[in-house]
C-alpha cells in the first residue's frame, strides 16, 4: 500500500509515519488526538478489504487481542471495519522484532533466548487457557521493547478452540511453512496448542542458531522434512549450546504431536530444568524439602522388590545416568516421603533423562555383501511403542520409538542423544548379539549364502544341457504310446471269437 492511498487521519487518530508493510496491509505509527497516546495502526489493504472472509479475520485479530490482557501480548485498543480504510489500533511497541534482531546481530545468546521465550510462553499460556491457538508464532511476530520485554503480536490467524468461525478451509495450512507444525500443512482447523509449541520451538531454534529452520525448501519439501524430522540439531549449528536446550528444542519440534510438551509451561520447564509448581493455597505451609533439594524415589530391583532412596537432584541424576535404579519408567519420585509420588517424566528435574524427542533419520549406510538379509536395517525396526506421559508408570513400556530409555553415560551431557542407534530395552544388561537370528543345529550358517551372487549351475550340469541343446533332444523322454498294441490285441481276440463260432 502506498502512503498516498491512506489519509493523514483515521477516525480519532493522526498518521505519523509508516512502520512496516505487508500483504494484508500497512502498519503506521499514529497518535490519539484526544489523549495524545502513541499507537500502532494496522490499515488493511484495499484488495483485502473487498474480501469478506479476510475482513472478518482482521476483525477476529482485534477480538482475540482484546481478550488477552497480558503484559507479553500486544494490546488491541480500537477497531473500525467500515469505510474505505478498515483499521486496527494496537499498543505501540518501541523496539524491534526477534526476526529483525537476528538479521541485525545474528544468533542470540542462550541465556537471553530463554529469557525472551519464557516471556512468550507466559503470554501464549494465557491464550491457550482462554481457548485460543495462535497458529503463526514466529520471530517476526514477537516484538522486543527497549527494556527487553517480549510481546506476542499478530493474532490474525488465532483459532478459537471452542467455536471456530470457519475462516480456515479444511486442507489449507495457514501460517509460515518454516515455523508451523507439520499437521498444520494438512488442516489448520485441527491444530491445537501443541502446534503453537512446535512453532515456539522452531522460533527458539532460529534464535540460538541464527538460521531459519528448513531454509531454502519449498512448502512441500519443508513438510516432508518436518514429517521425517530431517533437520540438523541445534548443537550441530551451535556447539556451545547446552544439552538441555538442544533436547528441549528437538522435543518441541517432534513430528508427532504426542511427543511434544503438552503446554507452554511444560516447554519452559524443559528449558530450565525446574518444576513450576502451582502457588501454595492461602494458609498452606510450603514444603520444607523443596528448599532443601531433597527427593524421595521408589524403584524396584531385579527381583521386583520395591526400595525407597533419598537424595538431592544431582546425585539422583547421576544414578539415573549410570542406570543404577533399573527401569526408569517404573521409578516414582516425590519431594516428601509420604506425599503423592509421580513418574520421572512428570518432573522437570529428571524429564530429560527419560523422555526422548523423535529420533532424527539415520545416515545412509551401505549394505555389506555376504552378510545376508538379516544385516539390512529394515530387519531391525525401532520399537513402535512410545512412552505414554499420562499412563501409569508401573505399566509404561520401557522404550520409545525415539531410542533407548536408559540414561546416557555420565559424559557431561545432560540430555539424550538424537542419533539413530538401534534401541535396546532400558533394563537389559546383556549386549545385543551381532546376529539376531543365529543358525540352528543341522542348518548351514547364514553367511554361507550370498543373495547378491546370481545362481550358476555346476559344470557337469552345464555340459549335459549344452549336449542336449546341440543334439536337439530334450533331457526328458516322451511317454510310451500303447495305442497300436491295444488295437492288435482287439483284432486277435475278434478273430479267435469268430473262429470258435464257425466251428460250433
């Protein structure tokens, strides 16, 4: 939209200067003539104003932002949908977007990135509690004030979970392909809060690496890579990144929604490693052990006998890494000895040791000739059962689709790796044999057969076949014909019978 198409005044507001311009319209800096307040005015484009569906979506942005009264969400102040220039008046943010910050200065430090994303999580958590899904979380839609406060904006694609206005057609994925969840490509109407969490994880990915996820890819290629989890890990692009943040981003960007955090609060816990408990009720005494960093664990040994141990966070994490407590899916933890115990996956301090993000695709490997069909990767499938976060931990499977559930060795890395190692049961101490199907007695070994070599007959059989081919004879003899002999016997019997009749 060119500046001359917009009048210097819109309603009770004066246009001061242009801030940005996009396909939906132009954002101006304005001022309220009555109060003198500086505001941001988003003027819808003339072509968009002729489309009733897009105009309704523009109004939807105002209604959604007006409901969300939160310091980390840009406030909506006024709206006018009539006249040749429909406009939306919003809170003016004196700063820049995270996308502009990345373009100007490159990657953002891990500590600052977590601080900014934590603020966005608070605002997005409020929206989710009110039944709203943003569906377009990305660096350009997060503004940073000069005081370092992050504010989420652009609620135009927000979805009301309880009652959608049918502004999104089935099969149309609205949003930005590089940041939106893979399920949003197919149908944006069915996206829930976990779609926003995927976008938030992809946004944090860009913040700490300085690179757009799935860059230089068409929308179709982008979707296929998202479904297959084909992207370099954040630590590959930024080796200085901690294991916990790398794990939290990969978990949030898992292709399967069930593998992602269930809420923004849980995603923030993954980033910090600290449980965000609800504030105590009035008159309730805070738990003394919470400040003393004491945990009680209940686990079962190899014979099935339950034991209770006590320790601080670091000592318990070391025990889990060394696999000293058996199957981690059967371990229950609590701050007090008599309270309600929870599985490790429900506690942020230990979740990264037992919950794996979706595994990244393995690197291509060439098949070794002579190893037989059992050496093929397709003969060693990954366990298809994922850990159920809401299930009873006493009946949860020991492994997930993403890899082993055993904690990693104490090598200084706090999170599980995303490599494509073949998963083994968490409570198994036996090494996996190199040949999963050893030959039975009386049968030849598998390596005696090489399916890569074509079949060749022996020399003796080859000579016999060549001799028959040259002589024009087949090695198989034709069947004997009994017809002449039967005819002769019938004639002889007829003659004997005729002679006997004449003699009598």
